[in-house]
């Protein structure tokens, strides 16, 4: 079985990460920004899994670590959405460029 | 007896100080009683001084000190020191101060700020008494500055008048110039001898351990302090201006408290001066020149108090001349007699000024017929200061003259003799114009002088006549007493050349005669010599000289620096502060609160770092 080469995984992860980064930095809707962040996390997960299978010292640690990351990302998404809900109640907007509270 | 009482000598300055504190603290409540409180407490201090004098008569030098401050190895002490010299000074100061207090009772009757006036008098007296009792130079210096403060407050007592304010400031600043010298000398002395106790200083000097250079330097610096305080040339200009103070204050300043301090300083450190010929010469020359110059200036003055002020400067010059001629006894003796007759002259002049309501002598005249008592006592003072035979000034002046002769300073001797003539001349000019002149009799009811005015004047005229007999060519007990403790030598007395006394008498009589001829017989006005008259009237343009040589350059300098401050320093400061403001203003715009911008910037920064990392191929 010809396996998919490591480079392909890494390219996929890179593209995913770049899409995520682009979205996180440019989208004005906060929900989209959060989704983009998830995208970036998953790009990293692909990297981890790819290295755990095809890296120089393959081991199960990478996959275990990915599971942790997914868990933490879920928790993070929950918290972020909760904050977003609170913000929306207060400001009645989800546009990120209107949330310049750090300026003050 | 002596051991029991002398430790309490510290009470002498405490009495007037208590008066000062009381009158200042309960200024309004004690207004009516202020003169009584002041006089009574100063009187107590006079009694204490007399008691100490009587019990400490035979004492050479007794100290009672306590530790004031202790540093690691240095102990600063405070206390009292009884020597014959101190005893003389204490008694003069206390006596004159009591006279002035009693006199002020009437003189300052209508003054609104009576208790303040008496409070300052108390401070002034206490400071001077403390100065005379000081066993070390530090306490001395403290009291010295307090005396300066007292004079400042009293000269500027009528501070609502600009002239009085300016005079007070001038007195303070001029004496301060000398004080810098004194302080420097004091520090040098401590550095060289390791002690400020007078007795220790004597020991070090007599052991001859000090280098000649240091002795000269220290004594000259200390003499600078004395020059400022005692109104010697060139720092004398504050003394005539100090006449803006109330007249009793002038009596106090001129007789006992202020100007005597400088002479006392030189007297108490006389062994130090004796160790350096240069210092002695400087003291003598300063004294001699001051005596003559001030006497010449006094001739042309028209303000009765300014005449007396210049005569004080002149007489102080005599004292310095004597001290510089290695004659401690003569200097201190002249200080003593001068204190009596000058206080007498000022107190009587106060009555005259009060009578005529002016200080210009040309608006006076005929006072003798109206003020018989004052005229008589003023005549006593005038005769004493002129050195008329058998009055106190005669003997003291004669002692000074013979001391100068013995010291072989013949030029200064002739100056001193000339000054005797000038003194007699200007004093009798004053007397003839004021008391015998052809002024209009003043209208208004004549009232007899009150007891409070008469008593001090009468009390002062006794020693003004008789104090001279303490130290005469044929009786030198005073001289021995005053010098022996310090130098451990018997006063050589003054073996006088036979012609000394007659020539001194001749000079003084010639002055009196000339004054009589010019102002009584012929009534020649001195204004005949226009330039010379103006020159002397304005005090040799000394004030103007200082104005143009010191004040104006300083003013120019300060104006220049003000402009530098305004245009150079402020520009630099202003531009640097505005730069920071600008940076802040535009820097603040970077903080937009836009998370995405922050993220983008962070990303770009990271990218650049990574790029650099790869470009350079590893760590830097």
C-alpha cells in the first residue's frame, strides 16, 4: 500500500492554518473568527497526528496529545461562545471591530 | 562662695530671654506691662551679672559646660565661661540694656507694638549676653547670628517705612558678608586645632604647633567677621543706615550689643592675632583708616543720628587700632568707656529729636535754654568722646594712642592723633549747632522730662565722666586684670612719653576751639567747599561705589541669567517635553483596541523574525 507522503499532510495542514489565520484576522463576524481559530487548531492536530505516524520517531504520544487538544478546544469554544453571548447581550452586536474595549 | 554662685552664671542671659518669650507669647495681653516686664527681667540679669562680677573678681578662667551634642568622637559643649574680659562685657551689656529698657518705657509710650519692641530688645540682649558667656566658638557663633537677627528686627521695627525695611536688610546682608569669613575661619580653626573651646585654642596657640600661614589665614578670616559686625571699613555702610531704627535701639546697637561683638571677638581671640604679625597689622591699619575716614565723613553730616553713627564707626576703629597694636587692655577699655558715653549721647539725642521732631541739625538750635538737663548730659557725652581731660574718653583714648606709639606704628599714630582732633571738631560742631545755634524757640508747652527718661541718662553720665579713672598711666590695675588671664603676662602698662598727654589734650582742645570759632563765633557754613562737602556728606560715595561696582554687575548678571533661563533653558525643556507629548499623542493611536490588528501585527512580526532566522541560518 502506497501511503500518502508526509509532505502532503503538512501541505494540507499549512493550507488549513493559513485559511484559519486569514479568517481570524480579517472576518468581522466574531462567530466566524472563532470558527477560524478552530480551523487553526485542527491544522495543528493534523500535524501532530502526521508526525506521530510518519515522523522520525513514530509514537502514540502525538495522537494522545491530539485528543487532549480536541478536548481543550471544545472547552475553549464553549467558553468563547458564552463570552460572546454575554457581550451580545450587553452590546447587541457580534461585529469584532466594534469590540474595542481594550482601548480603554 | 565663688564656687557656689558661678555655676549659675548661665542665668544671666536667661532672664532677658524669658522676657522675650513671655512678651512674644502674650503680646496683646501684656501690652501695657511690657516695659515693666522687660525692664525688670533685664534688671535681674544686671543684678546677676554684678553678683557674678563680685564673686568672680579674682577668677582667671572658670568654665561650666555640659555636653550639648555628641558625635562619634566629637563632643559639642554648651555652658558658661567666666573671665575678667567676660565680666566686663556682661556688666556693660546688662547695664546699657537696662538703661535702654527704662528709657524706652517713655520713649515708646505711644507705640502700637510695644510688647513686640520689648520682646526684640530682650532677644537682642539675651543673644549678646550669651555671646559674652560662650566658652566655645560654636555657641559664640550661634549667639553672634542671633545678635544679627535681633538687630535686623529692631532696625526694621518700623517696617511700614521703606527706608527702615531697606536699612534692616542692608544691616543683615552687610554683616552676613563678614559672617561668611567668620564661619570659614571657625571651620579652619577646628580643622587645625581639633577644638572650638577657647581655652583649648589658647593652649594650641601657645604651644606654637600651628603653621604661621594657617594662623594668619584663620585670624584674617575671623577678622572679616569682626569687620562686618563692628562696622569697619569697607563693610561699615550698614551702620549709618541702621539709624532708621528707634533711637534707644541705636543706643543699644552702638554701645553694647551689636558692634561691640566684633571687638569682643578680636579681644577674646587676641592670642591668635598676636601669633601673626600680618594679622595684627591688618587689624591696626583697618582700625586706623576707619577711624579717620569715618571722622571726616562725620564732619559734613546733617542728620544728628548719622553724625553719632559715624562717630561710632570712628571710635570702633580706635578699638581695632588698639587691639591691632597688641594692646588688649586699651582696646577693651575704650570699648567700655565708649559704651557709656555713646549710649548717653544717643539717649540724649533721642530727647532732642523728640523735642524738635526732626533729625536735621540745621533745623535745631537753642536747645540748651529749653532742655537744660539734656544739654548738660549731652555736653558730658560730647566732652567724653572728644577726649577732654579727666573725662572717661580722655583716658581711654590716651591709652589707645600710647599703645599705638609703643607698637611703633607712627603713621597710624598720627592718623589717630588727627582723628582725636576731628572727633572733637565734629562733636562740638554738633553741640554748638544743636544746643547753642540760633534756631527759633519751639512753640508748644514745655514739659519736664519724665523720670524714666532722666534716670538712665543720669545713670549713664556718671560712668561717662568717671570710668576713665580705672585705667590711667598711674593706675593700671584694670590692664593687669583684663590681660593677665589670657596671656599669663603682666600688662606692661603704658609708659607714656611726656609729650603724649599734652599733645592729645592740644588736639582735642584745638578741635573744640575750631568748632567754636566756625559755628559759634563766625558761623561759617561748611558748604563753602562744594565738591568736598558733597563728597564727605555722601560718605565718600561709598554706597554709590558699592552700587556701581557690586550691585549693578550683580544685577546685570542676574538679568542675563534670567534671560538665559527664560530663552535657553526653558526652550530646551519645553521642546523635550513637547516631543514626549507628541510621541505619546501619536503613539496612542496604535492602541486601537482592534484585536485583529494586534493579531496581524503579531503575525507580521513573527514572520519577520522567522525570516531573519532562516536568512542568517540559525541563532544570531
